[in-house]
C-alpha cells in the first residue's frame, strides 16, 4: 500500500541515524539491562532476513532498545511487530519508529520473562531479537517450556546470543558444550548457527563474540518423554558429567535397573548419550521420580 506516514512523522527510511537517536533520548547503555546496541541497519536487516518470511502473523522482538533491529524488521516487510522492552527510557525513540511504521509496530513496556507469547498476536509467531545476554538463557528456557506444551506457539526463534551459549544449543554429543540445554533444545527444535558478529559490531562492545542462532520447533518432540522426567535425568547425568551413569544416576533410584531397561552401558557418561537415549531414560524412570520429587 502506498499510504503516507502519519502527518509530522518521517518515513522509515528517513528516520535519523541511531547514533543521533541515542544521543537525543539520552539512551546511554545500562549494563544491568544487558544493553549492547546495534547501530548498523545493514546488519540489523541481515538479522531480520535470517528470520525468514515476516509477512504473516506476528514478529515478536524482545528488547528493541533504540530500535535498530526494529527498523530492520519493518524495512524487511514485517506485517506486524510487537516489541517488548523493559527499559522505559526507550519509549520516545520507539514511538518515532511506530509513527513511521503506520500501524505495523506495537510497543509493550514489560519484562519479557513475564509475557505470554500467545497474547502478543496471532500465529504464525516468531521471535527475533538481539537478546539481553544476562537473561538470554532463562528466556530461551521459558520459550522451550512453552514449545514443549504446544509446538505451534512459535514458528521460529532467531536470536543474537553469546557464541558460547549458542554453541551449547547446537552441540553434538561427546563435545564440551553438550549439556542439559542442548538436550532440551534439540529435543524440541532444530537448531542452527547462522553467523557470528565481533564485539565491535555493538555499542558498547560486549566482552565476547556473538552468534545469530535459529531454532525451529519440531512438529513433535524427537522422542516421547515428559519434560519433568527429562529434566530430572539430564540434571542427574550432567550434574556429574565426568562420572559414569551407574554413579551419576544413583540419585534417581536404581541406576543399574534404569541402564538395563534402556540398554545403555553402565560405563557410559552423560555427554555420550544422544537426545533419544535421554528420552528413553526419562521414560524408564519410576513414576514417583518422573514428575519431580
Ligand atoms: N535490539 C536492540 C539492538 O539490537 O540494538 C537492543 C539489544 S540489547 C542487547 C538488549 C535489550 O533488551 C535492551 O534494550 C534492554 O533494555 C532490553 N531488556 C533487558 N532485559 C529485558 C527484559 N527482561 N525484558 C525485555 N527487555 C529487556
């Protein structure tokens, strides 16, 4: 549609550079909020494109800050963006983008850990974000927990994270980053590392390299298991990741029996098991252990 932006507001392409927006609204980055801003629109558009087709349903952005990625999403033709930002200082800067976006951008001042995804807009829903690294892992676990309840809640998750965390999500067995978060993630989603960004891409630069990661929920989990049981098994196994399972699974009851039933060697260690093998262990747990003691 060729409708003009609201009177007195700029078109998206004509908004001032992000550096001036940050200066004009006094948005000095706060460490406590994990603020590392992306100011290069070529880069934020690239992240937006990595999220795939945005022309249907709801694109959920967590932590828009001054709005660099928000602009990227809108420029890449997102039909509707809902941007959830905790920092009230960002409101005016984001309102300017909303005015230019002619109804395609909705702002929500809230803690992303508290919002219910389905309340943000109709499916297909996707999350696209340069995540605040201090709450990145809890946010991912919260979304995965929702996907375990209903895989249709999200179509995809495309997020910037510390490379070290991203590597845990895509890890293969018998590697150092393979752990509880890997098993939970890959049980529910296909996970793919897309590209890295150096610290200097951000203002202020973080201490570590960042990666863009994409998760696509599987239509059904890789193998049957209850989330609580799987959690108990991976917690016990990776809690003592250097020990053999006959030792590390003792806290779950008769470890010998568990290994017999599942056909796993007693001498195996947590990092050698596939996701499917963890699911088999979860199914073999005695019922009183399965739902969390
Ligand atoms: N999207 C912007 C960009 O790429 O330049 C900012 C990314 S910055 C890494 C993370 C953003 O998340 C900040 O704007 C911060 O205020 C916001 N944030 C931090 N904790 C949050 C939370 N619990 N809920 C919502 N937003 C949060």
